């Protein structure tokens, strides 16, 4: 059964592996809603040896229409990017970020969808690394090109389960579909990004921020089980958010519990753009 240690890595373990000069690829996915380009702040301070990953251009394909604000890249594009990052066959990958585990969870999910299994999220992110007193570096890292091969060119049909809008609708009715957005967006009280407020009818709200504690660590297993108790017995579980990024945080938390959840990559940005889709507000199912 998947466990916390197969999904997450602690700051202490990462520091020990870096000190031991073990083969390792560390990726810095500096991204947040109000500052999607994190290159400058990465250059100011990052974990030594970490390579910057641009979520907008390397973990998304904005040329795809009708699939939400952050469509998945092709496997071939991800392979080219991963080789630029120095990803090599058989070498473990650690991903981290500095904002609510969103960027690192997106990278973790995509790499798994591409068929790469040895990838973990740094629990607590960059903040935990700094708080523990570990060194940081400045400037950019340019690694030797990697040799990783990605078997799945269509990541919508890759090694990690995904949902179309139609499949999300069915899952909301017959299984468990989680909405990872903030409660006020789920209820339709505010909608700062998309044209239509509300949620997929039948979805259940487990905000991605709720699976983390006040320091940005994933909550203990017992607390995660309580948060997701409404989906524990479902045959199938899926998750969505605004554009398919923060839903990956919930998917990682579910993975800690041994639950494999599917991602609706288009998420609310796709659903709300299709006029024929029904919309629920408040806590209406």
C-alpha cells in the first residue's frame, strides 16, 4: 500500500542525501496564483543543486483549447523539459515549492502520469528547509542533460488516471468527486478567476489548504483520514480545482492514505466554460 514515505520526503532525509552526494534530481517548482513566474525568486534563494521548473510553460500546454487554464503538456514536451532538468533514468526526483505544495504536487502528478515512479514531494516545502537551518544557494543551476524516456505521449491517457468533464459528472453522482478549491469558491460566493461561480453538482469540498498544517506540512494520517472520511468507501475517487493544479495536493494526500484518485485536468475552468454544464452553489449537491 502506498505510504507517506513513498509520496513525501522530509527535510532531514533530503539534507542527508544531498550531503552524501547521492544521485538525485531536485526540482524547484516556484509558482503561485498571483506570481506564476517564480524564476526571479528562485534565483535569489533555492535548495543547493535544485533546478527551476516553470509550471506555466513546462508543466502546461497553453496551446490546447477547451481543456481549461492549465492543459497537460504532451509526453514528448515533458520529456524534453525533464532532460533539460537533468532527469536521468533510475535517479530519484524530489520536487518542492514555496506555496501550499501546489507547484510541487503538479510536478509530482505529471511525472507519475508520465510513468516515473520514484518522485516525492518535499514535505513543508522550501519554508521547512530554511526553518531547519539548511543552506540555500543563489543563481541558476544548469545540469548535464538527462536521458529519461517517457513512454506516454498523451498524458490524459498516461500512467495516472484522469477524468473528462463527462466522466467527472458521472463520478460526482456515482462515486466521489472532490473539489479542492477554497470553500467560498466552492459555494459560489466569490469567483476571482472564472466567469461562472459554483461547483460541479454532487462534488464534495475538501480544500487543498486543509490537508496541510499551519507550517505547510501534510497533516498526520489520522487527520487526513478524518478530512477524507466521506470518500473512503467510494469505489472511485476524483479531484478537481480551478485549473488542475491544486487538486494534485489533495491527490497526493489521498495517495498517503493509499487511495488513488483521478484528476480532472480541465477542472472548473473547463467545466464553467461549457454552457451546457449544470452548476451548483452553496452546499447544494
